């Protein structure tokens, strides 16, 4: 029987027939696709005509498409719906892909043709997107070692293979260590403080594991965060906090400490092989920020404004805790609890007050309506499209001119087969090869509270902004309109990719947007304007603290990738790096790095600063929207045409200036955050 994975879009209307895929067929399909890709490369190398843009640069861009598609499907499933079998297979497949990539990127014959084609380009005659593609491909070969000696190429191959394996192992360890912890509660008094909806969710989770008179709390965000925020039992908060903070840092088989040290040293060695002082220098060479100096300049500017205010914010939380006869000083496992009390006292606002207005289905519909008002696009649910799990909903997306734009998957609930957090991804890219406009298949994956027997899935306001954030990434993919897949959609500089996502969060605070979807799930009442005012008023609650936290995470990332130190413990390294931004007493055994998936398995290495960098862009961009009207059709059209549809087809600052008319500065972010 033919391997169905070799025809990955043979489902209804060229969708993915997930149900016909067998796990054991992925590796043979990958091997087959690798051989096809190699034959496509061989054709480029043996072309009789002199190397030029079409027969070399463009041909290289089009090579390996099947391999890329199958790989995307496999690794997306490994993140969203994995199994022990799939994780074991990932450890086999990852080196195969790395070896293939090494072989191509270090192929001297191929690079000679790429170089010949690049040097012979008539730059006046080429369209800007063609020229940008040529520059990216040529520099990509150089950055991947094409100019190295044979000995150094061999070492680079070895490093790349090892790094791919270590990254996978790191991610698996975090997931397994998270899943191994369960807080079973047998006395309902230990749930005092939790809203009834959270108790119901804990009871339902326990029932799913065969225990009917107990409650289960675990380390998934929809379970962990409410317990830390509401539970009166301080000892249980501490227990849960320690379990969360010690992921990957315990004396068990899932310990990540040595993996981290190996990863950072290999990354540094690789950077130096390629002529860079550090991994951070290597990464930033292809980013908007350009240098660590520029990143630290932004951080210093933010910390100058935020650090004193963050200490004031914590002192205010401490004051309330003391008034309530709570601990002094408060510890990390106390902060969310007392901060929530303070927020309620200052603004008479809490998640339980807001959640009834944010039924998940309504929020999804609100995101769709917002996109329609801004960009004219429509979402239609398709129940006949195959998905990889029953929780996943599928949609087709259409333009205002009734043109098909994309398939869109939405996967919102936690499960043991899914990693924590929220992300957007692509199962098929967009391109315009050979006269065809291949439309993308886009997905967003989150971990929101599941419906209980009594209530539907009701989102916290933070989850509402998370959904809009990932939806912003999705729009970047859905509205892609480039010629070349490697420059399309979210294939942009890493510190530019967060602009559309972080920008979309702003609409959640605006009455004109909220009135599209924020209706009480029982009464149908529109969210009162008084509550909207409180949401806006509380927007900057603890904003200085959150700014310091984000900067501290970025500085930790940058420290690992500029001055890695394998001679001290992870905890000692973190204490040294974050001594300026540490706001609470040190807790023995806690480590951020050992579960910092963004930088050790998620592509954000030396790039975690990107969130703050992009916040500068989005704050500046949203000021522009607000000055003209948040649904202003001309501003929205400019954002769509100059940012969303263009992807990575030009320098990001060029694209931003075309949209905004000027370069951004941090003033808008400081104003938005209430720091000036």
C-alpha cells in the first residue's frame, strides 16, 4: 500500500488527511522525500547552462518542498499531539534532517553555482523580492559554513546533528517532568479561595483519572495559574510553585542541567567556527537589532524607568499582605495570590468577574469579526476537514473578493500529549511557483480551561489576549502574498515576527472591539462599559514588574549565548546574571533555564529580547491606529499590504517605515506601559 504521507495534502479540498497517516510511515516518507530533494539539487549542479537566477537561485528555492511539508506536519504533531512512539521517532528523524541540511549547505559544487549566480546577477533588472531572495540564500550558505575548510565543515556537521538531538531531548524532558507531577487534594478545605469553576475543573480532571471524590491540580497553565492566584493554602501554593520551578532541575531522568551546558557550548563553538565571537553575535547579525549593544541599550532604557516602579509595586503588594496578616516578606509563591487581592481592591476587578463575558466560542468569533473589520476576511467552519485530535476545529478563510486564502486549525485545550504554552505554526507555506498560488495551512495551539459539566470554557482576560496574540501570528500566515515560500508569512527576522501578534492584543482593551463579542454566556448581556473602563484602568497593573521580568528573561538568554559558563551550577549562573533584576528572595532548587523551552528548544536562542523589541514596534504602530481610529480602513490596508502580506520579502525596517511613515522609538511603549 502506498505511503499516504508522501501525498500530504490529499484530503478534502487539498487539506491534510491526518486520519490516514500512520506513525511508522513518517520515517520512510522522510527518507523518500530526502532522496527526491537530493535529486532536485543534483539537477541544479549538473545544469549545462551557466548559473543564473532562474536555474540556480530560484531552482534551489523550489527544491525540497515535499521534505519541508512532511517535516512540518511531523514536528507540529510532535508538539501538539505527541506520544512516546512519536518522541522516539523524532530522535531518529531529527538527525536525518540535520544530516541532509548539512550535506546541502556544505556542498562545494552547489555553493560554487550559487556564488556564480549571485555574482552574475543584474541587480538593476531583478525585482526587489528576487534580489532579496538571492541575498538571503547566498548569505545563508555562508552562515551555514560554505566557506569553511573540510575539517571545519566536518566539525560543523557534527555540532548541528548533536544540537538537533539535544534540543528535542530538552523539550521532551520538560513535558515529561511536568506530566509526572500531580497535586491530589482529598479535603475540599484545601481548595478554599478557588472559584467554583476552578474547583469543577479540578474535580473533572480527577474524575478523568478514575477518582470521583478528589480534586487534581497539575502544572498545565489553566490548572497551575488559578491555584497560585486564588488558593488560600500557602503550603500547597509553595508545593505547586516548587514543582513548577524545579522542572528539568530535579535529581531524576528528566534533568536538563547538563543538556543546557552542552547546548550553549556547542552553539558558541559553532559561532566561532563561522567567524563570530558568540552565538548571540551570530544570531543578531540577521536581526533588526543587529548587535547586543543595541539590545542592552533598550533594556537599560526600560530598566531605568521600570525597576524603581517595580519595587514600589511589590512594596504595595507586601503592604496589603501585611494588612491581611500574611507573610513578611512575601515569597514568590505568595505574589500572585496577594497581587490578585490588591488588583481586586484597587479596581474591583478579577478574572471571575470577567470570565462570564469571555466564552471561548465568542472570543474566537470576536477575533474573526475583528479580522473582517480590519482586513475584510471571513472564516467559515469546516466539519468535514480531517484534524489530528477531536479538540481541533478547522476553518477555511476567504478574502473580501471571495478568494480562498487558507485553512486554519484552532486547538485550545490542554492534554498530556501537548506541550504547555501557546503558539502559531504552519502546516503548509504560501508560494507562487509556476503560476500557482499555493495557499497556506495555519494553526494556533493554546492551553485554555476545558468546559466542565456545569460551564463552557470561560477565558481569563489574559487568555483572551493570548488568543488574539496567536491569532495575530496566524493573520501573518493567512494573508501571506509572496512569491517565495522562504520569504513568506512569518518567515521574517525573529525580532519582527512578534509585531503582528503583539499588535493584535491591543484590540482586546478597546470598547469598539469588545462589543463585537464580549457577551455574558448566560444572560447575553454585553460587557458593561464600567467593566471595560476597569480593564483599561488596570491595564498597567504591575506593568513595571512585568517589564523587569521580561528583561530578566532576555538577559538570562543573552548571558547563556554570550558568556556561557559550564563550571558553575545553573542556579549560580542565574543568580549572577539576574542580580540586578531579582525582586524576591532566592529559592533553593528553582531554575528558570531548565524549563526555558523558548531558548533551548523553541528557536528563540539569543532572541528572547524580541518580545520587548517588537513591543516598541507595536506600541508605535497602535498609536498610529488610535490616532486614525482602531478600525480605520486606510491604516488597516497599509498594515496588511506593507507588513502582513509582505512577510520577509524585504528588510523589516523598510516595510515598517512604508506602513508608519517613520522609524519607531521606545517613547510609545513607555507611554503605553505607564512608565513615563
